[in-house]
C-alpha cells in the first residue's frame, strides 16, 4: 500500500455540511523524501523507502549520513517502506500530502500510548468480584481463579492476567479523510488514531 509518514498533532472536531459534529485527528503528513528505491533485480521486491522529519548530522551515525547523502537530503528521524505507488519516483523526490483526497479512506498505524503495568480490570475489562459484602476483603479488583486443580496442574497459555499494557503497534483501518491542507502538509481524518501527540504514524491508502 502506498502512503506517507506523518506526525500526530492532536484531536479536534469539525462540522460537516449537514451540521453534524465529527471528531477528528490532525496529522502532519509529509513531505517525505524518497531515500531509497528497492527494485526486483537488487532486492527481490519493488518498494520505496521514505524519510520524514530532519535531524542534525551530529546526532546521526556516519552510515546514516552516507545513506541520506545519496538521496541528496538531510538525515531523517523516521524511515519506512511503502509499495504500490501510482507514479514512478526517483531517489531524492519529494512526496506530499497531495496524494490524498477528501472523502477517501486511509489506514493509520502507530504505537499506542504505554499504560505501564496494569491489573485485569483495566487491561482486560474484568468485572471484579461483583460485590464488597459476604466477607470479601480487598478482593474487588482481583483476577480470581487462574486454573482448575491437580488436573491439568498448570495454567493454560493465554490466560488473561495483569501485566504491561499499551506501547504496541496498532493499526486503525478505514478512517475517512475529512480535509487536506497542502500548504501546511495537514491531513484531517475522522476518528482517533493510536499514539501520543507528536508521535510518528504511518498513513496508508
């Protein structure tokens, strides 16, 4: 899928032509520079590597500096590969938010907000014990039984327990593009996308 690398700016809401209030997310999508062209002959598949968001040379390794120098661009903070572009692009070309149109649907993937170590009520939606009476003592948010008895004498794989929550790759599909602002590289999509403000996201169409 073709697409762009972007940065989540934040959420807002806008009114459509029918006066309905729509929740939406503002994304700074691009401009992205083609930093490498993958071909069937050399790599076994065809794709474009895009770079987004400049960083200074002193914060980059010599290998990274050399890689981006070939494309004639500054060192980038984020790179990602995309396939199936409609047009032919060469090394060093810039791809902008113009590739998206209002009304079409896109998929957005990013890293969700990390929630730390969470219990089963927050992490898996357990209901707790159900009441605080009948001699219950601080068991309200406890996980309860995690197995049977001497048979099977083990805990089954996949048992839902407390643990690290969030901070994982999430893709939200079929978000409608509400607005494209090419002058400011802004893409406005309906609904929420994963990640905190200023986190990098991949927008695919």
